[in-house]
C-alpha cells in the first residue's frame, strides 16, 4: 500500500471542485498538495450548545444540541466543537482509502479536526468535527483550508466496499448528524 502522489490524486480521485495548491494571500492553504488534498470548509456550521441540556447520545442524537450558523467564519466557543462540511465532493476509488487529518495551522492554535477515514467507494461532502480545545473562542474561516486528506492505494481491491454495504453516510446531503441503524 502506498500514498498517492499529486498527479495520481488528480487522475484517480474524483474531487469536485478540484483546486490546485494555494499559498499566500493570507488564506489558509487548500487544494492539491504533494501527497494529499487540503479540503476547504463550507459556509454552514452546527455549533454544539448546552442551552437545551440535551443528552449526548450517539444512538439518539438530538438536533437541539446544535445552533446553526452560516457565514464567512464561525466562532467556536471555548472547549466546544462544531460540525461543518467540505466545499469539495469526493468519490473514493474502490482500491483506495482516504484518511482525513487536521491542518497544522489550526492545530497550532488548539483547533483539532477529528481523524476520519473515507472508505473505498465512499462519496459525498465530508462532515468534519472541529474541536476548540482552548479556553478562548476560536475562529474558523469559510472557503479556506481546514483538513488534509491522504489517499492510500491498496495492493488489491476490497471484497466489499462502502457502497456495496450501503453505508449510512453514502451521498450524505448537508451536515449529517450521527446515525445508528436499527
């Protein structure tokens, strides 16, 4: 198994819209990198709140646990988190797995993006979990880089892909809350 290079990502992974690497201009970088792709965060966020004192239960998650925000940036309260989605729609090939990790620019500020796998033949806009580990509000900029996806090509295609299994997050629309099938 090996990590895909920039030209292999461009040729093998369907990323729409695909951006070439950006740097400078006081923008947190995004686009194709040497061995990955830096995704952008879209304009819609769900900020975690305890206003309604809902219980955090992954099997019965209450939408009342979030406040919806849309804009050029999002302020995540201290020691809290937000959900966001990527600008990019991604389709992972059958013989490939993606690993989504946070960018160091945000990590150096105490803002962590959950490590998330993108399974073979998964497709959609990635729902990201962004944690503010600091005692201060944290600002996230829409349309700019938030995380990097590394794509690894397997030695052989899997027997059963995410699509074959009818994965619950396949083709998710918008910010998707936790789902547990019955």
